[in-house]
C-alpha cells in the first residue's frame, strides 16, 4: 500500500470507530480481516495513524476546526508527525486509493491555526469532563502533563535478574536499539518511531529463555518501591497476568514465599506459563473458587501485601489512547469502591510491622492520596512510610528521583512528563505494633 492508501484506510477505520462505537483494536482487526492483501507493514502503519490520532484527537480537531475523521487525521499529521501543508497535500492528490485533494479551508487551517488559545482539555487531549479532576492533580500544569500522556510510549523491558544481568542482555539485544532505562536498575528501553512496528520480542532468544519481560519502567519501579526482600512472605493481591509478581520474585531472589491471587480468575490465566519461563520456584498461585477466601490461612502472617489496584488507567493513556475517550464518569466511582475493598481485604493478612504497598496506574487524586487518607481513617494502626524513605531502594538515584516525582504525605506520583514512565502512584504503609 502507498502512504496515501494507508491514510485513506486510517480514515475508514476511524469512521468505523465513530459510527459503530467500537474499540479501536476491534475496528483495526475487522479492517485487516476485510483487507487481507495488506501486509504486516501496512497494518502497522494504519494502526499507527489511528492510535496517533486518538492520542491527539481533541487538538487535531481544534487545529483543523473540523471534527471529522479526515480532519482529525490531517491535524494529527501536522501536530504529531510534524508534516507541513505541502507534505500532507502530496498524500491527497485524489488519485486511486488516495484521499481527495485538500480544500481551501483545510489548507488555511493547516497553515494558520495553532493551539495557543486552546483550552487545557484541548491542548492536553483529554475529555472535558475530567478537567476538574486534573486541576486537582496538576493545577496549571495539567495541559503540559496530559500532552506528555498523548505521546507514543517507548517499549520497556525488564531484565529477569534470576536468569540474567542487564549488561549481558543489553549486548544480546543491541540489534533492537535497546538502551538502559534511567531509573529502574533492571530496565531496558526501545524507542519507537511513528510508523515503527513493535519488535517481535516474544521471538527473541532472551525472551524465550525467560531473561526479559515486557514491562513499563514505571511498573518496575512501583514493584521495586514495595521493598520486597528475600525470605519474606509476600502476597500479590491483585496479580492479574503477573507482571509485578515476576518483579517481586526477582527481588526476593528465590527465597521466601510469594503468593499471587486475583478476584478475577480469568486475569490469572497467563501467570502460570510466565512464572515457569522466568524460573520462579518460590511462588504459588491461589485461584479463587466461589466466594471462599483463597488466603484464609494467612491471617496476619504477611510481611508485605502488594495491591496493584484496579483503577481508571489514566496513567496509561500513552499506550491505550482509546480508553481516555471511552471513559465515563461512573467508571471512577466503581474503581474507588473496588480500591477501598482491596485495601480493607489486605488488612487481614498483614502481620504487625508488615506493609501494604498500594499502587495505581492513575494520576487522579481520588484514586491515590485521597484513597490512602480514607484507608488510614478506617484503620488507625497503619501509617504511611515517608516517600523519601520508600524511594531509598533506588540507591544513588534517590535524590534525582524524588526531585522528578510529585511528592505528598500519602505517596509519590510518576508521570510521563516528569519521569518518562507511565503514570503510577505508590504508597507504602506499615502496620504498627
């Protein structure tokens, strides 16, 4: 497919998303099924155009003064891809499979309009109803913070220190352009261009052997800040597919007891194969059965309970831009209830002197610091460990890290703008006695 044909295809997919109200992944899959002549490079390019538009949807419509799929795509090419009017016009010559030629109005918009007078929710590309929440989170910096969340994320990997050292894997994956991550001591990063396909990490020998896993650097740090140690009894209460479980296992160096569970047993399905590939031998998976508590035998025995809490996912908009436009106000209320239930459930398992590490991939204060304050009101025997002390596990990078994150009495918040990671909030609390 020519670049012009790919652009036409992206317009077609966005029309399907708008008209059928389907997720972007579903619309792209259906387009690929209906256009089997499109190669993997074509599908990746069309997907890149669609997801870049979703990242910059509001600002792209603003710059064009046009909220149609065509208008938003042209605005994205200008804002995200840095293409000038002539370059965009060259893709729209009206030939077979190409979009129709630019109108005079489109040329004028591409040439003269800017985001200088755009409101924050447009400049930052987020739903307008979220503005009060983001004012509370970031104040006047909300447009800058959310604009950073509208850029494409790199591909981050975590070296499994049970099987390999970062320096060795850096060498063996050099052909993928990997570099060391700035904060995580076991992270690797692959920067991705606009049309780049995600490299086939799963086919790499280092992945097959269990030496690396795909995991955002912020997620790696969140697990690291829990302070899990060899010999401890650790529970991953909302383990899901096991990304943080694997990080905890590496931190524990195969010593101690690690238990992974999740209310939704479907989420746990991939964890067994991942633990096996990673060479983890001190972990057990507790799959819930009916309404019975799968951890009923671990009352006040755990040194650490990690809660990777269900949340709105506002911190992951770089990777899932479709989610921010599909999010509705009621979703926040549901997540707040889920988080409070997870926190209260964890209390039963923590021994005196033990810890709860509460993590969200959200930037909203209601899911983060405010949730911690309410928890401590309900459970007065818990105290927040000062974030500066929590961050000490980063050794010589502690001061720089603390200067980069948002700090509060309740915890710390990483953001794409400040730390180059997804948005993650971390609070670690210790039980008194």
